[in-house]
């Protein structure tokens, strides 16, 4: 796709790979089927990811575009969907590749020693408006007890829905059963 006068495209970020699952800023999920320059772009040095969306109405094409230089149809990838609109090209910077489970757990479950959000069982400066127009301070009772159940080392169940978990990461397992669950 490049000629002797066109410089080679810069390399794509190493975090992207073919068949990788990704999502966009609106939370739509898809699979990368192509990585490289696109014939319909203004510059052949720009890199794109060709994505087939799980929602086959999300995209704009089926993986093929009209070349700006030759007006010929160029197929960069083929969508499995027959809708004709399941594919898109996105700049790598706009793609969310997810986060590993270890990072998600560390951000979602705080350490017992972390500062309390409501040290006196009340959120500082947070009030709910009452029926009579007054303000009632918002309370958070049992913060220490809740934290005792949320220690990563002691967890038996976790909730990570919507967190974009894409792999395990550096998770310490304490038993062969735990290791099987992470595969």
C-alpha cells in the first residue's frame, strides 16, 4: 500500500493486537481485525485499528473503503456480520484496551488502613435536603465493618462488572483452586 515516495507508517502502540477485545468511549465492545494505514485516510502514515463491533449497527462499513488516490475498493478486513455496518476504523488513542484484574481490585477495594471517608460516621460537607427545606448531614454507618469484608487478601467474591477487565495481572493466589478460577 505504500510506494517509494511514501514514508513507512509509524509503529502502532504495542498494547494493540489482532483479535484483541476493546471498547470505545461509549462502552461499545468489539474485536480488532486490522492494524495499519487505511486507504481512505488523508495520510498513509496514520495508523488505525479496524474493529468489528459486537453491535452490528455500531459501525459504518464492512471493513472495506474507497481509496482516495485510486477510487478503487480496498478491503482491510472482513466482518463476520452480514449487516454491512459492523466495522469501523479508530485511532489507537481512542480505544480502551481495558485494565487487569489486579489493578481493578486494588482500586475498587481499599486497604483497612486507608483513611476513612466518614471518620465520625458522617460525610463532611454532604447534606440531603429535607421536606421542610432544611439540610440533614449524610451518615455512613459501619464503614470499618464493611472494609473488613473488602480486603483483597480475604475476598471470596468480587464484583467487577463494567470495569473493563482484560486480564489477570499480578494477582497472588493462595490455593490451586484459586489459580484454576483465574485461568
